[in-house]
C-alpha cells in the first residue's frame, strides 16, 4: 500500500533527523560566532530543531500507518 510505504519512509526520516539532532546537541559546535557560549547555544537550537522535525515525522508516520 502507498500509505504503508510513506509511513516507512517517514519513520526512516524520523530516525535520521533524531540522530542528527542528538549528535548536534552533544557534539562539539562549529566556530560560528565569536564566543564559545554563543556557539553552544546555536548548536543547541539547531539540535533541538532537528529532533523536533524527527518527532513530527514519527507522528505523521503513525498517523498514515494502516491498522490492517
């Protein structure tokens, strides 16, 4: 079924974005701004955003997943 394949792709996307966001949160931030604190805050914001995208994909996958 088409919705089953879409749900599978969304789950895979959810895992990828979740891991990418988690690695961004705990990894060493890039030197984007002048101070270290600003770089950590920027990395935390990016990581949180990526994890939220993963959560949204997981919710959409569970919504589209057929119950049959």
